[in-house]
C-alpha cells in the first residue's frame, strides 16, 4: 500500500518524533493514505514557515505483514471510541501503546468540533452529530521504531 508524508523536507528515513504538543494519536511519524491530504499538509507548513518549497515523501507500507505482527488499532470513523482516543492523547494521558494507529484526522474544521467537546461546549451526542457531516481524511501514525521497519521509501515530489 502506498502512503504519503507531507513536509518541508524529504524524509527518506522516518523517525519517531516526540513533539512539544499532544496530537490526535500521540507522538510518532504521521502519514496518510491520501496524497491530497499530504499535499494540503505540505501547503499548510509552507504557509506557516513562509517558504515556497515542500515535499511529499512516498512509501510502500506492508500493511498485511504489519497487521499480522504488530499491535495496531484502527478507527474506521469518527465515533465515540475515536473521540475518546483523540481526547486522551491530546491531554497527554493515553495509557495504551500501539505500534500503529489508523483513523480519521482532525483537520481544522474537525479540530474545532473536538475542541468544543474538550472544553464542554458540545456534549458527546452533539459532537458526534457534527463530526458526521465533516469530510474526514485518514492518518496512519507509526508510533514505535519497530513499526517504521514496515515502510520502504519509494520517492518524493516537490510541492
């Protein structure tokens, strides 16, 4: 399976990165199965940093082998389980460790809905109702060094 990573640099050798803020699925190396999403992420970073060059790195991901050998959690939609998982990760409180996490990404519009849930503006029912109308892209988080061994760099495109 082909997956993508949008960045300001070419990433031939992915690394597990622990950032200074909590993300949807925790720390690690984030990718997507959707090239359009990777391009949008690259554009967002270029705008943030005021640069004109970005890259989409592409990888072959041996999903079948990973599913048989690694601890993977998959969310097929933005439901209560996904929301709870994102909520605890964004608070830095996730206790469960997975090698790979797959599921919807909370882009800007989705992030706002989740944020309103976090601060109590929306209850669970209202949050899930609002998430159903959003177009949700996917993300694939590689959370452990072992998981990165299932990726093979196949190239990059300048964006």
